[in-house]
C-alpha cells in the first residue's frame, strides 16, 4: 500500500498567525485561555529561542520575553480548520484521513496517482504548494508505512518520497524521538535509558514496554513496529448541496417565506436520499433589500432526513430574527454525511432516550442561538470564580457513572456574588441572610484566598455558614471592600 502523510506543523499556531498577521517576526504562543494563569499549548521557534516552552504559564512566559504575543484558538475553530484542509486535500486523493488526536496530520491514499501526475514527487510537491497558497506550511512524506511516513513528515522539512520500503524504514529508525509527539515523561524516561532514536525505541523488548513504560508507550511501540495494519478511514467527500430563489418583490414576512423554504429543503433532502446521505447541517442565507444579509446555520440533534424536525428548527430560528428590510433572495445549503446502520438499536434499548434530549437541545439552539447550551469546564485558577469557564456544549453522550465512596456535595455558584448587609469585621454568627432560613448557627472557616496582584489585588476570607433551617451558605468577607458577600450554597 502506497501512502502519504501530510503534516501541517502546529496547525493551531499557524491559524493564530494567519489571523494576526502583524505578529510575524515575534514570539507567539497559543494558550488555553487569555489570562496570566493560562497554559501555553503551542509556541513558535522564536518563543522557544527565548527559553519559553509549552506547559508554562502565560504570566511566567511574559516575564522571560515581554514581546510574547498569545491568543486562544477554540476547539471549534481547529475542527473547522481541519475540515477545510481535508476538503482541499481531497482534490489530490479521494481517500484522506485526518488524525483525530493531532490536528494538522493527514494520511492520504497514493495508489493510482501516477496516471494523473508525472511522479509521486510532483504530486507531493503540488500538495505542499496548494497548502502554502492557503497560508499553511506543510511537509509531505510518501512511503509504504503509516507510522514511518508520519515520523518522516514530522522530522523532515519539505517533500520526501521513498521508492523502497527498506529505505523508508532505515530513514525512520534514524529519527530522534525529540522530533515526535512522545509524552514528555516518556521522552525523559527513554533518554535516561539512552534511547534517543526511533530505531532504539523499536529495538526494546516488547515484554517490558507495557509493564515499565505504560499503555501509551506500548501503543506507540506497536504502531512503530507495524503491529496494526488498519486501512485508512477516509473522511467522506462532503460537497454541499444548495438551492436559491429570487423573489419578485421584497418580503419581510418570514411566515410567508417558510413555504418556499419547505419546497427547497424537500428537493435537497431528496438529493441526499438518492446519495444515501443524511443532513448534518443546513445553512440559510437571506439577502435583504437594503443590501444586508442574514446568515444562519442550524444543526439537528443528529444527522437526519426528517423534514418535519428540520422545518421545526427553521421555524424557531426564523421567529427570532429581526429584519431591517424585506428579503429579496433565499439561499439554502445543506451539508450531508454518510448514513449509519441503526439495526443494532433494536437490541440496545437504553433507559434514557438520548435522542429526545438531543432534539430538545437542538430546538433550544435553533430558538435562542448556538451559544445558549453550555457546560461548566474546570480550569486552573486562583480565585474560585476563575476555576471554571462556560464552554459550548457540542454533543450529549451517554452517562458513564463511577462508584462514589460517599454522597457528593454540590457547591452551587451564584452568577454574581450577592452583597450582604453585615458588619465589616464581626463574624456573622447569629445573623440572618434569608429570613426564611433563620439565623446563622455555625461557621466553618475562614479559608483565606488572596491574589490577583497582576490586575487588582483581592483578599477574601471564605466561610461555610450553617443556618437554622439546615442550609449551608457559602459566604466571604472582602477585606479591601470591607463587605460580606454571598458566593453560593452547598447542596
């Protein structure tokens, strides 16, 4: 099997530099959040030359190099970038598999290319030039092994083509493991053993890899030794289908536009059915009489061809629109995906109907916007309110409960701390926060939290207050503002 690996190194960093082109020539990093406590995820060579490394705090890196520029590249934006690159690569080969773990790594089927291109070198060079035209640096390796081409593309700049499997393996074995995405702890352990090259790692005895280095190292070992011969999992060709309609007169009544949208959507669903595909998303573009344009994207709970469900989502989104003038043009575009076999669902009947929950979330997004469904994600932060953030909730999955040693307590945060009418320095024992709860009868604390010196210094004394009604309230005394606040409660 002839295979090619395309490596777009540090794709999120390249996307950030493409967005902020005036940062060229400066040390740049991608961070998980734009705060001093943010963690550096990817860095460029200039940042590395200033002793800045991934895993450092943003504030610590700024202390080493004040010129450092950093930004956040959301996961959704990375996925969009991977999908865009996949579509471009599909012009060179119908079988393209993006790596699920390493954004920017793609494998391509190179069989049958020569009738269309002079040589494999010519084909790989054209791929690299095409990605360069999009603004992305890329390296391409063409060979016979999935892992070997990946290692060569990661460690070598430009284009490398192997005519023989032996030459490919010899080249891969000489690659330093520092050039590959080995876990830092695994890399440090291997260095202590004197293992610096991929060939030395492959020569280690298989019996002790899993026991001494862990499951992740053993999986890398199997891949490097060719222990898995899984074929390419091609990303489906996803050319969108579209319909357009020009109205005779501008119309601002969205209710009258719905029948026209229903006809257009029905035609597109028929095309998807003929291609044995399901609708993954629908895009509505309304051109207005005053020159403006409304662009809305709707995503059902799961890929479907259910016209009633899709029209319901479209109706909810249209009801929330406010148009500045009448609509002159309607444009509907649908994105299809391969249908899946659902026969096994007859034998697996979960107690919870996840599909119903997903449909409910899809209706909420359609009516109130895509950002209305979010989830709390833990973050490393000094202050309690900085220890989590709200991120867009993409997909509802089946629960995977674990055994708990004791009933967990839930600490509920209020959207904003509520000021309390308590004396600034006296302990609040015996005082009432809510009349229906009665006075405070016990306190646990204080738990002192201070920080924020890089923006505005904060010093707080946190307490858990037990009221006569049995409620546990979470309060704190702000030393700088000389006031008490209610932060939340424990349930």
